[in-house]
């Protein structure tokens, strides 16, 4: 069972990529209090877990409504994961995520400027190092969008969970384990978000690049295996 769980964990960890989301979380919660960041981390990880668990349980039935069979989904899902792996190998994925985070952050800042101005005395309370901390009641809720959707529980994560559940369709214990692994990855993501500043300082760009490309290679191999399994099931 452990031999089956290791590929499950690697697939979900690589696709959800909690380590790669640390810079995104830092950008989106910039200037907010520790309590607000903790709330956002908890809400984003819990929401993402329930979304992925729901698709794990009802995803195959949902495909059946549209007349899509599991072999076709394995081929399509494997292709999607392979494309994500290529983006990781060529450092495109983290670049896109960071650009998206910056764009969302900028839009939220613009929304604040157009809203009715709040009392400046409250909003301009400075911390000891001179940085301005945004009051919790004025800070934006980024837990659902974009942290949960599309970052933590995007199309790649949903496809991965459904593919893994389909792989163990005759083994209820393994299917329960897949959902358990989703929970573990979300706990890891939550810890990384809580320690975001520490992780960002300790993780050098060179190490991050090496890890990303190594995991991209592993994901590419797993994606090809999903495609092969789908072709075998469909035609042989």
C-alpha cells in the first residue's frame, strides 16, 4: 500500500505545489497582520480540501452525465498534467503564477483607492520598522480567489484527484487514502503559508529552480503513465 501511496503523494504535491505558492501568498497578503494571514491560510486550505474531496467522490459520476468515460479522461488528464510538467521544466509555471498574483494584488489595490476613504489615523498605524499594517477589517479576502481557486484547487489538481480515484476504483481503502493524502498536502500548504517569510528567505532561487525541474520530470513520467493506462483501457 505504501508503494502506491508514494506516487499519489508526489503527484498531488507537485500539482498543488505548496512551496511554489509561498511567493504568491506573500504578495497577496502584503501589509496585513499575522492574524489575517493565518485566517486566509486556514480558509484557503480548508476550501481547497473540500473542493478536491468533492470532485474525488462525485467526479466520475459527473463525467458519466456528459457521456465521458474514464479511459478518455485518463488520456485527457494525463495530457494536461504533461503540459503542466513541461511548464515546470522550463520555469513557465511559477512565472505565470507570480504574474497572476501581482495582477490580482494590483486590482485589489485599485479597488481600495476607488472605495470611500476610511479614517487615515486607523489605516496608517505603523509597525516598529515603519511598514504600514492594513487593519483586518480593510484587508482583502484572498482565500477563495485566487488562493483556493485557481491556485490550490485548480484544473490540474482536480484532474489529478479524479485520475487517482479512477486508478483505484476497485479499492475503497486506497480511494480513502487518496483523500487523506489531499488533506496531508493541504496541511503542508498551511504550514508553508504560516512560515511564508521564513521559507522565502531560506529557499534560494537556484534551489527552487532545481527542485521545480526535478519534480517536473517526475510529473511528466506520471502523466505519460496515465496516458498509457488510458490507451490500454480504451483500445486493448
